């Protein structure tokens, strides 16, 4: 039994009445009146507590039933919904309860490593009703985590006490990379593939012939097929598509710089989410996609393949990988790729850099890929440094901190400019925004047939 606020109010009321009664006494009658007031107060307290206990026990005959929807996979860095189904009893089965609604407080024992919103669920449910409650959990690390029981409090009919009990709901869930983001991206790519917008954007962008269509105002005259126009006596345009069945290879650094925390996640996890999203986009566009994860040596290598089964393989192989405090060997990673695949391919390296001197091996390794391959270096910037560099400072210590941030960004730009001079494509963006920008950049490369 857990007393409600109403019980404390009634107990205070009884105490106040007892004190007021004892104040009327004077002289010889005061001790006797104090004893009477004390007796009445104690009797009142025992009566209220007894009624509260009975009120909480009556709830047992009308306990609600709660179950948690089975959880398969959760996405790291996302607000994952958790659904609870609450069902109240039939009022006819519980005449003492009557038609009063059930007032509930529900707390699910989610893993302590998660952040839940809201942590406590409150609900008023009429008899013989079923309702679904939803809260979200935010996991910051991949792995397997246990869910525990569901703690329930149900208020008695008189509102005097809560009856508290637990519903066993043990369950182990796995936290994967951003599957919710992959699902959303897959839908977006499917709509682009089937929509007229995609056709309009790709008109004239590519090398493979797709179809002929009539010329309309605003079309590029250079795409007019004059032979087909002469045969059919009307202006016809050649619609070109980007070349299919190309090769996309992604190298993901899991070294020291990738262990840093950015917006609640390790930089490596942002990179992993981006790598899987890029792989999905490549497979959706008909390319062969492979991924390698490296530190001092290549730790995981999934050879390039096409088809949606490849994405499932990539997710299963890469999910257990975590960053380590080792300096990455970029030259070893690039050498592994060139020895495994000799034909031209788009090689995307997802990593981070500090300055030209500290990143000399990265600059050398990426420079060796051009011009045989199309090298693409993706760096994950810390948005906190951006904010510090572009915020006005009110005092000397923060001014020094801002100067350091500005110097870091300047050195970073020098290193990126050196990569660009060596024929390397670059994308430098905040780690928490890298996925969308990387996918868009890849689609642009495909549309322009740069590979």
C-alpha cells in the first residue's frame, strides 16, 4: 500500500481538529481535554489508515493487464518507440469498483543505459477498455540490453491509496546502427526512382540511353535526336540515365579520432550510420557495394556485391564493431582495396583529420588512388568546435578557447585543400549531419557520371 496525497490531507485535518479541541481547555479540565483530543486524533488516524489499506486491497480484484510489444531491433542515436498495451477489467465483474475509471502510474524498467521520454506514464482508463501507450528510448551505444518488469500503481476507488505491483516482462533487445534512418532513406529513394521528379532531374545527366520523349519548352536542344525526329516528324529528346553496375567501396576508420563523442554518440557511430546509408543508396542505384573497417589493419572486409541481400550482410557484419584507441593505417587500408579490386571504382573513406602535418599519411594514401580510382574523403567535424569558433566571447578565457577553435578549423581547411589539389573529392560536415549530405553528394556524382 502506498498512501495517496488525500490520506495525508485527511491525517492533517484530524490533527488540526485535535489541536483545536485541546485549545479550549483551561485549568483543571485541560489535561483531560488533551487526552480526549489525543484519543480522537489517534482513532481518526487509525480509521483513515485502515480505510486506505482496504482501498488498496480492493484494487487487486480489478487490476489492469499490461503487456509490452515485442522489441526486435533498436536504432542507435534515435528515439525508438516502445508500446505498452493496457487493458482494464469489466465493471460488471467488480461491483465494489463500480464504473470508476482506473487511475494508473506506469514505469517500464528499460535499460539504465537508455534515456526514456517520458520516464513515467500516467493514464486514466474507463472500465472494459484497451489503450496503447507509447514512450521512446534513446540508446547511445550498440549492443544487447535487457528490459525488466513493468511497475504499475493503480489508485483505489476512494482515492486513498495506490496498489503497487510488478508485471514480469523480461526481454533482451539488440541496438543496431540507425535502422530507422535506413528505412526512411529507402522509402525516399524508392519514391525518387518511381517519380517524375527523378526523370526531370536526370534528363541529360548520364551516359546510358533510357528512352525517347517529345521535346517540351525548357529542354536542352542538344539532347534532340535528329534522326528520330526526321523519322517521326516531331521533335524527340534522348533521355539519358547514369550508368548502372558500377563499384562503390567504403572504408570506415575506427581509430583513435573516431572514439570521440559528438552529440551523444561516438564519431564512429555517426560514420557507421553514414556508411550504411551510402551503401543503401548505392545498392538502390544498381551498384556493387563493399565496405571495409580498419585501424592498424583491415578488421572487416565485405567484398563488393549488388542486391538488397548485401545490405543485410553489411548490417550483421558491422554492428558488433566498435572504435579503438589506435592510430589508423590509411596506407594499409588503401593498399588492401587496390589489391582486391583493380577496376575503376568510387572509394569513399570516412574518417576525421586534424591538420596537414598530423594527417600526412591520410593525404599520401588518398593521393595514390587518383587517377585510377575516384577517391572521396569524408571527414566528420565536431559541431561544438564550430559553435565555439563562431560565438562572440565575453571574457579572456573564452576568447582563448575561441582562438583555439578558429585555429583548428583553419588547419583543417588547409589539409582539406591539399586533398582537393591531389584530385580527391572532399566532404567536410558536422558528424550528426553527415549522412544526408553524403547520400546527396553520391547521387549527384551518379547523375553527373563522374565515376
